[in-house]
C-alpha cells in the first residue's frame, strides 16, 4: 500500500461511508512495519511543527511515545475515525495529557479531523488545547493534564465494558514520572483485585520527568518487580520497536485474570538529536531555527 506524503493514510475517497469503514480497518491491519515507520516519522514531524508554531508545548514526552501510539492507532485498535463515539471501539486513554501533540497527530492522520487543524494547537477556541479535552476533540477519551488519574479512569471504563458485556479493550498510556503519583498505585492494586484483564497499561519509560532523571528525583526501581508485586502481568519492550510493541499487545490479549503492563523503554525527545535525553525540551517549544534543524533530521 502506498501512503500519501501527508494527509490521511486510512482515508478513502469513496462516498460510501460503510465501505470507508471497512477499508479503514482492513488497511490498518495490513500496514507493513516499514509503512508504520513512515507514519511514525510523519507524527514526529507534526509534533515538531505544531509545537514550534504554538510556541509552547511538550515535545520530549510526545516524541518518546510516537511508536507506542502508532502501533495502537495503526495496527491494534478497533476504531472508526468517522464515528469516534462508536460504542464497541477499543479505548485509548492518554493519562500523560501533556503529550497531547502525539495523540492529535495520530488522530489527524487517522482522519478524526483534518491534518491542517494541527496548526491550531494551543490557540484560543481551537479544538486542540495544550492538554486533552474530551468535550471538544473527536477521538479524545479523557480530559487529562493532572497526572496520576488516567489509570483509575481506565479501570472504570474497562469495568463498564465488562458490566455491559462488551468486548472492547482499554489501553492507557502513563509516564514513568507520572508513576510517582500515589493514585497510580491505588489503581494498580484495584485493577489486579478486580482481575481487569481487558486493560493494558503502557508506561512510556523514558527515564526522565519535568526536572530531570527519575533516578535523581524519585527512584522507581525495581519498577518491573513493583508491578508484579501489585499483581500485574509485566512485559518489557524497546518502546521504539514497532514489532516488539505489536507482539506485546498481542501477548496481552492472551492474558486472563490479571491486567497487563507494558514497560516501554524509550528515549525522551526521540528522533531529534538535540532533544534526545534533554530535559530542557520536556516543556519547551523549539524556536524557528530549531524547528528547521529538527525537520531536516526527520526527512
Ligand atoms: C498532578 C500533577 N503534578 C505535576 C504536573 C506537572 N507536570 C507536567 S509533566 C510532568 C512530568 C511528567 O513526567 P513523565 O510522566 O515521565 O512524562 P514524560 O517524561 O513522558 O513527558 C509534571 C511533573 C502535572 N501535570 N500534574
């Protein structure tokens, strides 16, 4: 399948919306790793461009999550961009709401709203605010920004699916720094207690948070063992390796009676040399010259 340079790889020109839906899901399932890598690169370009234009935002933690979000939206999730509220959709919940740009980039590329709209990031009256707002943005499941809440929210959504006998799955993306929040561990206990096996948490384990390295701010190790001790099935992957991510998501589907967490080892600022592992770009926009260099690196 050949992908257009920009625009919606999953969109079709047919006027028949039913056909379009079928095409969307089939096309997403059949994308090759190379095609998904091309999408990942496009998401990175969108992130840099929109944050650069806005003059504020969070590039580091958006760039580290690109492959995680790509694997979900372009391979794993059962969703209908033309019907964001479709009741049987799989749910993706971005708990680290400051990484909104990576979600907006994926939603636009899937066709939830026009790619051009990405340039309105953080403007007054835009549907794309700095932190996610489920009341205005098609495809956004949770209003976030206050760290620590997404796992609890996701457990509620997953339990609702169970109560309603729906077979959708729930994916929630947490930051590793976010795991300093006590509410994350209350949620972890509850999810295991209630055997919420339609829930997968992914931790974007980029090693850093707002003030620098986690090991200096609040040591999380032994992270894997903590999740295990709380009753979770734990998988560790290279969070920039799409094949490993897809395998992990597939493996999680087979786990019964307990929730799964995927600890995705990533690099903050991945893909842009001067942003990689650089806490300065946690919450700072690149200036015009930096945008130019970054886009050159992402050609
Ligand atoms: C409850 C709460 N406390 C503090 C903040 C400010 N804040 C925004 S991002 C961030 C660091 C988050 O680190 P991490 O979860 O590792 O995100 P990433 O490094 O992936 O961007 C902090 C402390 C917040 N948004 N919410």
